[in-house]
């Protein structure tokens, strides 16, 4: 990630805004998978981070953090539903009505987990950070892939 952030820093104008989202390695479902002996890594990411790691990497890359939080979006919408139903999900009540129509194992687990992640944001699946470029990134990162 440091190399990517360095390149983003170079591309942004001074005071340019970066909105970054990334999976939370410390989310409830990743912790449960680990407890069950399964690799908790998301398939499309080489490495996943905690919010502290992402904040630290951004600061090192010349960004000032405007806002760092955990998003409820994935925890509310990662269920088995028709595409039209996804558009109507805006609350736990909407999620519950979909789960009652389609009570798959995934849907039931998501429904049970939702109140937990609502109360403990650090267990949510998605990290969202808004940052502003405050300085040029000065250290040169070596190219890993030649």
C-alpha cells in the first residue's frame, strides 16, 4: 500500500482529497473465520489492514486525516437478495424482511451480526477514510514488480 499511496500523493494537487475504502481485517466475520480455522483474507486484496495501520500509512504518505470511520454499508447489504431488494435496504427492518423471505445461512448470520456491529463499529467490515494531501511524499518506494 505504501507504493500506491505514494503514487496517489504525486497525482493529487496540494489540498487534493482522497477517499479511501478498504476491508477491515479486524471485522467480526473475519475474526469468526479465523476462530473456525479459515483464512479471513478477502480474495481481491493482497493484504488487509486495521484502521490504525491505514491512518499511519496515509500520514507517512503526506496526507492529513479528515475523517476515519467504519462504514455500516457492507454489514447491512451483504445478504442474498434480488438486485431490486438491495436498492430498498436502508435499515435493519428492511434487512429483516428480506431474510424472512429468503432465510439462507448467510442471511441469518448477517441478521444476527448486525446489532453487534452496529454497537461496536470496530467490528464492521469496511474502513472509510477521507484524507487531504498536505505535503509531497518524499521517500522513494522501490518498485516490487520490476
